C-alpha cells in the first residue's frame, strides 16, 4: 500500500523542482543583512566603534534600504511557483493523477509563502540580534515588531502578485516580464504616459491634475509601498496590501481551477490577459507615436515656418490622436499580416 | 453492466477548432479498448478529457460512475496513465518518478514497480531526461502498472518504439492487464497493435466517434463478400445502404459491407449467384474503407 498524501507529494515535487530558485530568493533576501553583519564585524575588528554602531542601528531604523532586494526576493518566490511548470510543461502529468487542482495551487502558494515568511523572520531576527548584541539598539521592541509585520504584509502582496502573474502566463519568459511589470512597472508606465501627455499639453491641461495622477500611480505598484516609507508606514496602506493579497490569492485559486492547459506554451494562458497586454502595448505605442509626431510638427511649426506660438490646442490634440491612431493601426495590420504569413507557411 | 468510462455528448473546442464533437462512448469494465484514428483525429484530446486534465466545452465524462472533472482528484484514484510523451522536471531521476507515484496512489505496489523496472533494465538513479523515448515509456508503464489501476489509459504507447521493444511492451501490457482484470484504453494509429491486444475498438475521425464496438460484433457485422451474379441478374449493389464500396474485376464483384452483413448475405443468396464467398476483412482494410467513406484526405492526396 502506498502512502496517499497529495499534500506531501505536491510539496515534495515543488521542493525538488524549485529548490534552486528558492535558495536564490533566500540569498537575495538575506544579502543586506549578511553584508551588514560582515561590515559590522569588519568595523569591530578595525576598532571603528562609531561606524559599526551607526550601521547596526540602521538595520532596524531604515527598513526601506532593504526594500528593493526584499521585493525582488518575494517576486522570485512568487514566480518560482510556475516557472518550471511552464519550462518543462509537466503540469498536465500532475493533474492527470489523483490530485485536485485546488490542492495543487494551494500547496504551491503555501510552500512559497511559508518560505518567504520564514526567511523574512530569520532576517529580521538576525538583524535585530546583531543590533542588540552591539548594545546600540535604541528603537525599542515595538518598532522592529512593527517593521517585521509591515514587511510581512508588504512582501505577501508582492509574492501574491508574482504568483498570480506566473499563473496567468504560460512561458517562463512571459512569467518574468509580466511579474516585473506588475510589481515594479505599473506606476512608472502610468507616470511616463501622464508626464509625456502633460508636457505636450501643459498650456491646456491643469498641472495639478497631472501631478496628482503621477502621485496616485505609486499606489498601483506593490513595490512602491515597500520602497517609499511614506506609503509603507501608513496603516491604511497595510490594509490595502492585506486586501490585495487576499484578492490575488482568491484570483489565483479561481484561475487555477479554470487554467486552460490546452494553451500551455503560449505567452499568456488566459485570452483576456493576452488582450490586456496588447492593450497596454497599444496605449504605449499610441502615446509615444502621437507625442513624437506632435513634437516634430511643433518644431516644424516654430522653427521652419517661423510661427512663434504653438498651434491651438484643438489642432494639437487632433494631430496627436491622428498620428497615434495611425501608428497603432499600422502596427496592428503588420502584426496580423505577420501572423497570417507565419501560419500560411506552416 | 458496469461502465469503466462513460462519456455523454462530449465536445471540446480549442482555439476555434472543434477537436472532439458529441462523443458518446461507453467502455465496459474489463475491456481492452483500442482507440484508433488518423493524426489529428482528436484521440489525445479525448484522452485528456477522460482524465479531467482538460475541461469539456459540453458534455460530461464519468469514470466508474464518478465525474472525471473532480476538484479533489479522487475520481482518478485507481486510474493509471501513460502519456505519449512522458514529461518530468529535468532534475527528476527514475527514483523520483517512482516516489511521486508512491505518494499519490493508494494502491501502490513497490514490489511490482521494482520487478518491472528490473525487467526493463532501468537504472533507478538515471535522470529521466537522459533516457531514450522507449525507456521513458517503460518507466511510465512500470509506474502506471504498479499503481494497480482499475483503469489504465495509454496515449499512443508504442509510438516511436522499435519493433522488438514494441512487441515486448504490448505483451507485458496484456499480461498484466489480464492478471489484474484492468480496463485498458489505448490510442494508436497502428492497427497491428490494436488487432494484437484489443477486444473493443473505437474509430475517431475529425473529432467524431465513427464506430465504437466489440471486435467480435464488428466481425459479425462487417464482411468482404466476393460474388459472381448470374448474367442478366446483376443488381445495383452500390445502391444498397449497407455496402460501403464495390470493386469489379470482370464479372466478380467485391463488396465491402460495413454493417448488417447478414441482411446483405440474405439478399445475395436470394439472387442465386453463380458463386459467392464472405470473408472477414482485415482490420486495416476496414479502417481504410471507413476513412475513405469519410473523405479522409491528406493535402492533395486522396485515398484512391
């Protein structure tokens, strides 16, 4: 008789195939603490007392200095859940056996999340221990408890988003890019778009609206909550991150239940994710092409034709929309032609 | 009768293509069912639907009366599967594959797994990725059989195997299945394999199940009849609905009868022919006739 225990089997399989990525994530996460321990040790041996004290205290006082690497590590933990599934396409073989889809996704989630939280806790404990041992810890116990809990919530949200991105995509490359964009890039993308449009139409659009949109965009990238201390140490933000984690987890479980395995090896497993990516690409092209066209027109208008003032806003908007629209139409037609040509040759 | 597999108007659309359409199939417990069809007929799709790996667009699948699309996976407990291309993580060794099966299947038989792997001469420490296709199939089959399945599903198991390994593989399969009274469903496009092991046959073409029957019944129903009619009393046999095709060689008519052969033979006898003889057609001839009737073409080539 065999031991029927799917939890152990799926967890063991995940361990076998993901251990390398997990170690890498743990290494990235522990890097700041390790470096600081070494730095403190070196400073101690060099009898540079004031220096090592500052470093040690900073361990707890300035968590934002850890944030980037920790976010990267949480993203690796999240992405690892499906990375190898897409690279060797072995998921159907698992689901052909007596294991339920929900159990598989929950085990994958649980393994990565527990490891992430374990490594985080270990890092926080080591960091604080070092500071306490050096006798320079002044922030107080509640402070680092607060730091640990905030980080746990923030990194959970990052992990959840990376996990979801990994699940929605169907190839390792698209998993990496999608997770990176969703975690680090959404706010930057919105900020670039609004800045570009705002500058082109600065005489017409209210600067305050553009600026507030830029500010609000920061709330869309999970990484920003960790990197920016004003967001990170805000009670409301932590609630938002907690809610986001729950929503991402719920979406992941529901999505995995409907995972169209017949689409494996495609850039995106779900058609609407593919459409959303095309929409993001289309908007980017529209704004960049429209902006480029408009800038060139304005240069021609002012320098070659000798008009001192900019053309009226209506004309510029029309030009911007026309050029942007034409570029999107051209790219779309080219893409369709390329797809037709590719398949006609098969 | 207990049905090991039962599908009700099962359909699956993939990327706008109807891969399986309205397939209603019943496989009795204990049967060895050979699913045959040309490339792209939908055999692998049907198998994935049976295993609940893919969700049907319409219809349902029951395995021993339980829905195959089962959130707990319990319906697949006791269902062994040998895929056409066994896929395991790159760092998995044979031992790891064995361990996975041991952990998820309740009826795991370690002794049988060891015996089968020894029989095939597979090293336990070998990386699965480094094994040949035949060896991977042998590992998969050993593990599937060691789960002591009530139902064993194999997707083109002999595809890509050399003739010697193929023969041994099938012999072993039949022996083990007979020993355990396991129901077996296997897909193939090699009629030779099917004729060697199956007692039931299903023909799939363009996603439709053209035929699903016991081979015994098929031989009763389908016949190749050679007949010489009396001069002046030659009927238009091609108009008879049971006759798939008529070939003529001088006065000799060769009739391919797909169903209700008894009825046709009765009509022939009533015409008091000069000579007639009914023989059992070869399975591959029958299959080719069936495909021809469905207008099976490959590019510009059409079956003559």
